């Protein structure tokens, strides 16, 4: 493989993700990808540094996407229907859509192309075949009309409040889970996988990891959406996650220490940019600080990002709408699934009694989707909020690291059997809003 082929091969996956993230997983995305490769091959001799190849080829892709938008603009329908509606829009999304629908059609077009489709003013001028100065004046008018009509104050970001107004108990409260015969209700859960926050303005919560069988709180987070965010031209929200507490008395061979280290990364803060779009929620970037160095990983960084933050094919994200599909069959602690399956499914309806409070929940199970050898139970209320999250490890998971099976490490913890394979309860997460 020569140097040119190596450059193209190393950039194909992030380039494909970038294109599909901007126009969606439509057939046209493949055509844009091929057009971008052809233009890159033709222009490669002009590239001064191979280190600049990825941003250079993304620039080509951006122009190809702009060409696509210009072609689509010949149909007036595409200008007002590019952004799919969320399955259950939150109040901010509802206000935005209602405000947009009340504006004159030219204003709607300007605002959608600029804020939702991420076109520059120059690209809008090209797409609509009008002068760029006209775009600027129309954009100003559209913004003023939108602000005047929008029913919520637009005074900037939100300041992180300590503990997000709630406090986690130091000891996991007693709880019981009673499986019922009541019909399993479908649910829309917009929470980000593993972090429980909904990527929408105004959202906040605290959550913590509790050791089992000691039931002690090992680490707690306050998480809040702090304002809008953008990565590689994709709009989302910025999320600040602060470590509120973490135990300092772990012994080196304490298995829970690894869970805490993995969740905190040894840091006091994380900053994420994430979004809910096309019926999925996904992380777009994650930033942390180590030895004074800020490290930012984005969805274009391949396995370096996907291993920790990505979810689904091409980081499509976790689906918001959940309904029982019958893929995971559960009878008590015995579970059967098709062989070699990585699945998420609603498996039953449960009465969850937590600290004396009753919750009517459905249980969403994840088998190996987030991480191989890991099974989770996520108890969701009818509003799609996680009340309790429980992790189980396959008995031989990371046995080389820990030196023992999990049934030997945690002999008194609850166990599940999945297709005859033993899984052991490791720790719980509790969420408060």
C-alpha cells in the first residue's frame, strides 16, 4: 500500500461518519463519499503536509455536501423537512418548532439552513442563488422575529449548581424488585448511555456508583447541561460532569476501584458534547484533563472514541424509543437469548420499591451491547427516567486482571444465568433528579 492509499484508508471511517452525521444514512451519502474520494485523489499532489490530510479531506466533503444541498434546494419541501422530529420532543424542542412554524416561510428557511443544517451564509447564498448580503439581512430579520416570538427567556447558559439540588445517600437504600404480569409499556428514554443525562437544555441530575455487598457510595457525579455545543459542524449541547465524591480507602485489589477509576478517569471534571437526533442519543465528544493537558476525543477518532463513548454502528447512538421485542426471554434469574447475540430489549414490568417509595417500571436489559461480558438491568419509569441501574459481569470477565472468577470474588452477590452462563452482580447506580 503506497502513502496515498494509506492516507485514504486511515481516513475513510471518520469521513464516512462525518458525511452521514450531516445528511443522514441515505444513499446519497455513499455518492458524496465517492465524489469526495475522487476529488481528494485529484487534489492530493497539492497537499503540503500529510498531517493535514483529514481536515483537508473533510473540507472537500463539506463542499460536496453543500453541492448536495444546492441540488435539493430546487425542491422547496426539503428546506423545511430536513430535521426529523424527536419521538417525544421536550419543551425546548416544542417551543422551537412552534415558533418556527409561526414565522414567514423565508425566515423558517434561513434559520433551518443555518442552525439546523449547519450551512454557512455563503453556502446558503449559493443554495438559494441569492447574494450573500441578502442572506445576512434576511438572517438578521429572521433572528429578530424568532426572538420576539420565542416563549422562553434566551439569556444564555446555565450555571452548574452544586449537587444539582439533591444529595445521594452514603449507603444504598434497601430496595426490592417484584416482577409482575402486567403488560410491558413502551417507553421513550433520551438518556445518554451510561451517564443518564438527557442532552437537552435545562437537564441536570446526580448519580452514584454503589459497591456490593457493602452498599457504600463509591463515587458520585453532578451532571448538568450548560448550554449549546458544536463538534465538526454538528449541533448538540455541552454537558459538565463534576465528581462530587470518591472513596480514597480502596485497596489495590478492590474490584470496585476499577469501576470508579474507569468512570472518573482520575479526573474531577468531564465535558461532553452530545445530541439527540434521528431517534437516537449519542456522544459527539469527550474532554478531560490529565497532568494539565486537555485531551479531546470526538466521534471521528475511531476506536479511541468508540471504545469509551461510542454506541451503535458508526456511533448512531442508543435508540430513544423502546418496546418489548421478545428477543430476550427471562424467567426469574434464568435468561435465554439467540446464540452469539448482542441485544437490548425490554424484558418485563416490575414493581420497584426503593427506600419506601414505589415505582412502576419496565426493565431494559443490555447484553454485551455496551461491553462484551457485561449485562445491565435498567429500571425505567413511564417518563423514560432511570431509577436504578444494575451491572452484572460474566463469571470469567477480565479474569486475567482480577485473578479470580466473579463468583469467587463476590460469592454472596446475586447471580443470573444466560444461556447457561453465569453472570454475577457487581455494582448498582442510583439516579436522583
